């Protein structure tokens, strides 16, 4: 199999997922540029329906809903990407260390992670945000703490098996150092499950962040975000259903993106490993 | 003892035991042997007789996840390999003593090109630049008889057949011109025709590079014509030692006789089973 086939020969699920991801990434990168209005700018028509000027209408204090959705998405997705990247990095380091080194160090670290893992995600998130206060960095830290144990486990499992493979012993027999064996002869072989888990974690993180924001533990106003928008709009649901449907649909779309991507990746990587 | 020239490797009273909880099982029970520079020595015995563990003791490679404890001394150029620290051992592995494993299908890293895997070892031990290491990798692939080596260096292990992969592993093992090459059942996983090619390759490289060869096998057919001296192992001990010809012509021990009788022979009438 050539490099080209391996990277390009995806399945339908994967293609759809990547397309959806591209739109999310575009919103994250260019959100403030493509939004038609300043998301905090108020106007005289509040809770207006869709018009030529405001495609999705306005919210309770007359702010453009589409602009708020786009810019709010940017906030939500930025937190998600940064937090999950952090969790994946920590998970990789801890999981690789525990799985490869084993023994007492493994036991101690994994038991500590088990304790974190045992808490319900929301309870832990609420506790951390409550202790540190709601801000973007704190939210990122919270999400990273909450999801690190899961990723560490997903990394550790296959490391335990791959480190016993013959090529690892062969590498050791020609003088490769333990660090290089772990990073060059073990790590690259466990990428597939980690990629799939990362995608699923992204989906759950979006959900977690919006839920925390909905509960008032997200990034402080006036910056829009999907969770807070949903919670504000809730009171005017009958008057302006779009104010609720908009952010809700956005959350569903973003979550779905990563679930579709995870499924596509799983299928693709299974085929590649055959 | 060998006489005038000091042996490259002197093993004295080597023991090896696996510890599992309270239970310990000794798999190598105090064996001693020498390997001179450039000499080729065979170790023959059935599965589980301790020959692979003996080989691993020389490189201090314990199977992952096992608690293997070694005893005795393994003097390599006057240095006791069982006593040196891990850093020193890492420098010896691949540089002074290298090993070819039984299963070529699984002994290469599936996600790195074969060229990269050779280059890694060359750079690790010689500090060569990337381009020099690359040149050396192609040379080595050529040396072990891989056609169109420059192009094949960019291929992944799954694009090679079993015999070709064993050649690649041999190329990696001899990349730094070790003093001793340990071949642990190098042909067991291969077709008979390929077996002969790999054995011939090992013989040729030993001659050209002046390496000592420790050949481990359960198959007397593999040993014949390959080695200067044979040690027959049984249950963690060396039970008989001699030249191949002497052993074939006049096996002293009942076990050696039984092993020889177990090899199917084409020149003897009669059917198997």
C-alpha cells in the first residue's frame, strides 16, 4: 500500500466526517471574520424572526443570532480543541509511561487516575470550576483533568501488548535505548485506538462544555457560547423558537461531526491494520 | 579451554532462573563454554532445553514481563556482561554482539521502512550522519542479497517475504560488524529452500566480516556443515560437546544418539510412521 492510498482512500463516513470537521475548523479560525454582525451589538428588534438583514433573527436584546452562533461556536470549539489536545498529550505520556514501565509506578499512577475516573464527569467538572472560578483557562483545565484518565487507559492497554512484540526485543537487541523503544517502536503502533478515542472525546467535550456553560459555569458573558445562549433563550422559547433551535442544532452538529469521524476512523484504521 | 588465544567469549557456570511468586524454575543449570574470535559454534537441543535463554544471557535480554535472574559469569573480551550496567550493555548490543531472531515476520517494526530501521542502528552506534547511514543501509541490503536495494530501502516490512525479512534482520544485525552474531533458530520459520539460502548467507557473512557465530537450532540438519563445534543441550545442561563430524560419526551420549535418530534421512530405507 502506498502512502497516497493510505491517506486518501477513505470511506464515505470518513469523508463526511472530514467535511463536517472542515466547516467547524473554518468557524473556529475565521469566526469573527465571517460573522455578519458584531455578536454583542444590540439592535431595536429583539426576538425578531428571520429577515433579510438577520438571517436567523435576533435574541432577547436584539443581537444577531447567526453572528452569535458563529462566534459562540468559535469559543466553544477553541476550548474543546485546546482542552482535548491537552488531555491527549497527558494521556499519551501517562499511558505510555505506565504501560511501558509497569510495576509499582504503573500501579500508583493508574490508581490515582482511577480515582479521578470514578467521579462522574459533571460532578468533577462542577467541583473544579466551582473551586477555581468560571473562566476559559479554568474550563480548559477542567476538561483536560476529566478526560486524561480515559485517554491514559486507552493508551496503556495496547502498550502492554505491543511492548511484548518481537520487534521490540529485536530493537533492544541492537542497543536501542528504552526511551527510543517506547517512543519509536511502541507509540506509533498504538495510534489507531488513540485517534478514535480522541474523536469520541472531542464529541463528549463539546457536550460537556455546553452543558457547563448552560449551568453558568462556562466562559463569562458577554462573549457568546452555545451553552449560555441556550440557557438565555430558554425563557423565550415560545416567542422565538429559533433562538433555542439554533444553538441546539449547532451543538448536535458539532457533536455528530466527531462521532461520525470516530466511526469513519475506526473503519478506516481497521482496514489499514489488516 | 582453548589454548593460546584468549576466547572472545568465556561463559562459566551460567545459570538462569525464572521467578514467579514463590516458585522458581531453573532453566539453565550451570553451563560453561568458550567461543573464540571468528569461530562458529552450534547449540542443539529440543524446545525448552535452555538454549534460547542461554543466548539471551549473553545479551542480557530478559523476555518482557518475566523476572529472569542470571548467575555465573559471561566474560566478553574480559568484561563480565552480567555485571556491567545497562548503559554499557546497550552499547554492546548491536555493536559487539548482535542477534538474529526466529520469526522474521514479527521482528521488524511494521510502521518504519526497512531502510529507516537499519539507519537507526547505524546512527545509534557509529554516530553517522543521516546521509551516510542511508548509504550504509543500502550497502547492507545489497550485502545480504536484496536486489534493487536503493529502492527497496523505502519499502515497509509487509512488502517483503519471510526470507527477505530475515535478510533484512541479518543486515541490521551485522550493520556494525559485531564480533559475535547470535542466530536463534534463524531458519525455523522459513521454507526449506529459503532456509538453505539464509544459512549460506550467514556462512558467507561470517567469513567476510570475520564474526564469531553462535547458531542455535533444534535441527541437526541445519548445524551440519555450518559450525566448527557443537554443544548438545538437554534440560539446562550441556550433555555433549564435539566437532560436527565426531558427533555425527560417533555420538557418545544416548540423548545425542536419539536426537540424530530423530532426523529423517533420505538415504535410509523405510517409511515414516
